[in-house]
C-alpha cells in the first residue's frame, strides 16, 4: 500500500508517519471528479490493486482483503473521527445545515451511539417487514412500466430509476401521498449541488446570474427539506405510527431523545441513502445487460436465475464508490504501516473486481458462484441497513421489465455526474419495440 499527497486536493497529511513501502508512480487521481465521468475508473483501480497505492493524501484500499479488514475493525478504523468522506471541506465553504447534518448522521458514528440508533431502525429492514413491502413495490413497478409501455424510448432514470426508490422510501417512512412529489424536488437539488461541487473541484464552475438563481432555489429547497423533516418527526414523537419516520423520531441516545441537529442528520441520511444507490444500480444494470447480451438472453430464458443475478449486478455496478475511515492507532495493513489519525479510504468497486476473489471480474456472469461475496453494501457493523430493500427493488424491476420488454436496450448517450463518492447516472437513454 502506498500514499501520495495531491496538492490540488489536500485531504490528508502531506507526509505520512510511515514511509510508503511501494510509492505510487502511476497516472490518474481518484481525487479528480472528472475521472468518474464514465463511471468508476476500473482500469485505474486495476493498476492500483497491483501496486496498492495511496492517492489524494489518504491511504487507498483497492484489494478485497484489505477492504474487508478495515470494514470489520471499527475500533481501529473509526467512522466518527472525521466522518466517512475523504474531505468535508473547509467550514467557510460548507452549506451550514447540510454540512452539519452530514456529520450528525448515524453513518458517521462509532459504537455505542451507532448501534443504539441502528437498533431503532432495524424493525423496518427485517425479512418479515420486507415481505410486507413486496406487494406494494411490485404494484408500483407494474404501474411505472405501464406508463413506459407506449413510449418505445425514454430516459430510464427519469421514467423508472429515480421514481421507484423514492416510492419505496416514502412507503417505509410513512410519508403522506400528497407530500411525495417534494422528495423528487429535494433529490433534484441535492444532485445539482453535488454536480456544482464537483465542477468547482475540477475548476470548471462558472459563476453566472443563472447559477446564482439556482443557488437561491437550492437553498430554499434544502431549507424546506429539513423543515419538513423536523415537523414530521416531531409530529411522530407526539403521535407515533407503524413507520420508519416514527422510529427515527423516537430514537434515543443514552436515554435521551435526539436533539434537532441529529434529527436533521438522520433525515438527510435516510432521504439520500434510501434513494441514490438503488437508483444508480437499476440504471447501471440496463447498461450491463446491453453490453452482455448472452447473459441477458440466459436470464430471460431462465428467470429463476434472477436472485443470483441481482448480486452480480450489484457487484459490477457498486454504486457507492468509497467510504473513509480514520486510524485510531498505528496499524499495519497489507504490509504497510499506517499512522494514528491518518485517513484510510475503501474503494468498494475496486474490491468487487479483485481477480484474487472474482474470476474474470470485469465480465458479467449471472451464475457467478460467489457473486454474493460482493461488498457493495459494506461489511461489519456499518453494513448498509437497507440492502435487502435494494435487492427487492432490483429483483422486481428486472423480473417484470425483461418479461415485458425483452428487447429493451441501452441506446447510448449515458450522462454520469463528475462524482467520486457515488456512481451517479443522470441519464440513461433506452429503446425497445419498433424504436429498437
């Protein structure tokens, strides 16, 4: 493992406590959002796995074994000490409410607080609860495909990928039907903010009157999102329902109800995480099936292979690109000593294409015997709490879609945001029927 300091992206100590065993001499930087415009840079990850480098002022983990090691040892590798992003930016550049809420979320906590909050959420992510969700998800997929049927071509993100996860999230939360369109608006502005931040980091952001108008709209949408969350969560404290919103509202830390800033953090996490990863995996899967037509044909002929295929889709898309941890002591990983307080960044997509674990890792194989060993959802105490909900949605979408539109294919022209945290597919044109 190695480290290099990227002066254009100063996210860690310029000089690590321990000298890199194998200095990284390759080209390419994971700190540059433009490196992700075509999705995760798998060729760069492959070179890094061979050298186990560091990049951007952080120790970079691209090997499956190393990522598993860090995920499984939260005492040595903290989520709370600095959070899960490579860089949180300087205080003066952060959005005051978004920046604070990002750090005040369960995903940025260590034990015992992390476990206390996670326990409150768990009843809405058990196998028993998910079974009650299946019929509603199935009906919504059917409804969305009914709307798409006469089109012959569309943007899959707009027509399906962005809409189903928000429906499912609102069902779990218990959001009243009239309020649900607000979630689409909030996600739209959160995505715009991410795009603008990436452009700023790449040095391509141009300040225009249109941008200033957009910033005003964004600030208004963010304020509305947090105000809605606080209002509804306080209502649920007074009048709890059988929904996740009530569980979040009534969660306690050390016997005390959450303060408003932690309610904001819980709200932001569930709104963002409950949507983004499933959305991008639905979109990314269509592109994969188009690129591997024999695998698609096999799945159409044998729908019983869908459960295993879903694991393979998730492995190859790996929608969350990385998670960061901070070393709480001097520690050795893969032959490299890492100093206490230094950043360690786990690249899940890279680990999921490690040839030491997955044979021919860049090839879609819907019958891959160990596809379920992927770690796209993380591993250990911070494993994604909603992973079974994501699986449910993917399985239902592609079971119905391939049965109804077996000739649907990616038509070219994918639009991927310059985002190095999630594989953010903004547009994925598809065609079927006569248009195909």
